[in-house]
């Protein structure tokens, strides 16, 4: 396993990991289980970066946090089958679009009675709660089994822009950062360390959105952001289609220590993303493109 320094004590590993992260009360680790947007893209030319839709696991101070429940959530759940003890975790959704929730019905730990999950999200554009959105996608004819088949304890929490969740000395702050997508961004803070997860970054955020984003990412150790992309066309994919400059500009303004680009378009193959990574690092050296299995060490 190879470590590559980003800044200070922060590092990341690029080899794919398929085991659960440690649960040490003194660690702050991030692992990527899904890095794709819109739709899962399993293919030989997406193997290195990954084809599952968005899911990020954060273990901090002994707490288990999950951000988004795309198809990567199924893979995360399979690794947890190796664990013997009951699991308690907190699952935060950025929005209720299909690519953020489609892994939830396949999340095996949710079907085990002794497990407990706290589920957070904002109201969708049709005012449906996160509970309603997860419930609806598991109704016939979309899915053969209703949400009630899940035997774990499921506790749902509605969030608004400006909400804060306190888990002992871990804080999770939420803000509405994309009004068109009704998407939340999150900041996880523990001691003097912090990670921002903002994967619905608008290409041109308005003044209010920009202020909220800057507050969430101010001085963070890792800013996990999407590279916004143009609508799909019949033309070949090229470097103009992935607009990462917005994330770089915001990272510069907020004094972000390291930038992580994720949430790729289905047409972004491995060779294309290699070129994007070179371009991003040329203007923001402490940047990396996320790949499935990659682990970020925020504090050890």
C-alpha cells in the first residue's frame, strides 16, 4: 500500500480497499465507495476510478458516518458483513435524486435487527421528506420489498439549511448549497480537523449559495467537491466537459488545505480523468481525484 503526502500529516492511499475502516476513537478517516454521478457506470474503462454512484464513509472519533446512498452503499454494506458486533451509523443524504438513494434498498446491514441507523436529509423539491423518498422507491413496481421489511432500527431526521447535528464532540453542519437540486452540503468537524462534502456544487453559485459554501469549507483539511459537467451531447467527451475551476476558486478563497474532486459524469473514463487530475494539480497542487477504495487520513 502506497502513501502519498498531501499536506502536513494528511495522506491518501490509491490502492482499492475492500475491508471496513478501523473504529478507533482517535482516528478521522474517509473512504470512497462510490464516485460516479447520474448513473452507475461499470466498464473496463472506468475500473480504476470506479463506476458506483456516490457513497462516502467517514469514521471519526469512533462514530460511523455515511454520506449519500448510491450504489456504492451496497458495496460498503457487504464489507460490514465481516463485522460481528451490532452496527450503529449515521447516514446523511445530500438530496433525494435516484443516484443518491438507489443503493439504500440493497444495503444489507439495514435488514439485520440488532443494527441501528440514523438517517438525515432535507425535503425534496416536491416537499417529500427523506423518509418518504426512501419509502417510495421501495414500492411496487419499482422494488419487490417495502421499506418495512428492513428489520434494523431506522430513525429519520429532517434537516434544514443551517442545521447542526452533534454526536458527542463531533459536529456535522448542513447548508443548502444548490437551490435548484435542493441539495445540502456538509461539514464534519472534530477537534481541530474538518472535512467538507459538497457534491452538488453549482457551476455558478449565486451570492447566498456561495456564502454558505464558503462557510462550510473555510480552512477544512479536505474539501470533497464535484466537478460540474455540461449536459450530455452527441459529441465526444473532452476536457471542456468537466468544469472543476469553480471548486478550485472556492478552495483558494476559503484556505482549503486539500481538494478532492469526485462525482464524475458517466462518460468520464479512466484516461479522461487522468488528464483532468493533471490539469487540476497544475493549478491546485494539493488536489486529487477520488477513486473507489481510496482512503483519506485526516487525523491518526
